[in-house]
């Protein structure tokens, strides 16, 4: 008969070693499951810490940029005011010189035209009053008779 391969002392050692490897793998698997939850929780906490740090840094940078932006806005506003003020002064000087030149040419000013309009309105009222007075006088006086001429027309 053939010797039984499974009853050999070498085979028994291999079998024992294989069983130990198997049990070590099961133990590693169990520990990984047990510790995996702890590792996962530790990673989550570390992620939350890093997230908070990043948000804080981003907020600080945002505030710094806002501060700089406000400073730039103030400078732009200041420069715009200076430029606008310069243009206003230039416009005023230009208007003064044009008004002086038009006055030297005899062109009436807005004020002159307004005075003339007031005088025309006053004259118009006087004329209307005279017409009404004349109409009242005409109705009060009898009409004069017209005499027909016997002379032929010289047309």
C-alpha cells in the first residue's frame, strides 16, 4: 500500500502552518474591521479640522482683499472727484469767456431776453386795455352819419 500523504509529519507541519496563516489572516481582517471604524472616525475628524482651517484662512484672505478693495474704491472716488472738479472749473471758465465774447459782439444775454419778454407782455396788456377802453367808448358815443358823395369815384 502506498503511504498516506496526509499522515506524513511534513504534511502535518504544512497543515499547521497553513492553518496559522489562515488564522492570522482572519485576525488581521477582524482587527481591520474593528480598527477601521476608529481610523475612519480619526480621518473624518482630521478632515473637519483641515476644513475649518481652510475656511478660516479663506475668510482671512477674503477680508484682506475686501479691505484692499475698499481702499482702491476710495482712491478711485477721490480721483474721480478731482477730475470732475477740474472739469467743472474748466467748464465755468469756458462759459465765462464765451459769455464775455458774446457780450462784446452785442448778443443779448438770457437776462436781456427775459427783460424784453416782460416788456412785450406789459405792452400787450396795455394794448388790450386800450382796445377794451376804445370799444367801450365806441359803444357809448353815437355813430356819426356818413354822407354820400355825389362825385364820381376816381378809381
